[in-house]
C-alpha cells in the first residue's frame, strides 16, 4: 500500500551496506528522503544518483538526510554504491519496497526518458550486467519529517520517473 501525505511512519532501524545501523527518520536532520531505486547496477538509477551526489552540499544544507534502498544484496551494492555519501540499504527481499508500496511494471524501462537515461548511464560506466531481482522495478521518493510524518511522496510510472534534486529542495523548502 502506498504511503500518503500526513501518514506517520513509525521509526525503524536498518543496516547500511557498510554495516552501520541507521534509524529512520534521521534525528539530526529536518527531513529524511527515502529513495527506492532498482537493482544495484541499474544505469538509470546510478545516473540519477550521480546528480544527487553532485548536489550533496545543497541537500545537506537543506537539512535532508538521504537513505537509498536497492532491491539488491549488500555484496552486489558494494560494487556500485560503496563510496556514496548517502546511506545505502540493501533490500533483496523487497521488505521495505512492500512496506512502502513501491511497485513494478513490465514497461518500466521502455519509456523514452528511461531508455535515454539508460544510454547516458551506460556511457558514464554506471552499469552492471547482473539485474538482481529484475529490471521491472519502479522508483519511489518519500520525504518524511523528524517525527516520521510523510511530507510528500512520488511513485514513479517508469524507471526514470523520480524527483530531481531541484524538486526535492523545493518540496523541503515549502514544507520547512
């Protein structure tokens, strides 16, 4: 079931791919942005995350803590996300994907924007051949405040349908 604006997400603890426990929502940040991406080597997802890495200072200055889920194992994620500045969470059983209502679609990668992003991601070398848990996953973005209240949510309709950094910053500014 998809989460709704105003819904309270009870606090929970996850383990990052680096082995550190992480509590959501982040207590030291104004907001926690939950990003649900596809498989670890997804060129579309990794291209998108690259834009977030480049905007790390802006995101941090806005009081946003990033938590990025992939439906891959920690060992597979370490090949692609080991050096990212954000918390990366392995969810190969898709437990959190189910909990937050993140779906999948046969046409996830067939949208023109997704195809173009896949090509750009491949050109940047942001791709793996192992599609752990398949290529049919859809992205989702959920922004919650310190109390766990959902401030905004977006469930993608194709593989490259997620918030851009500018959208996230605008939403956080409006909610702050």
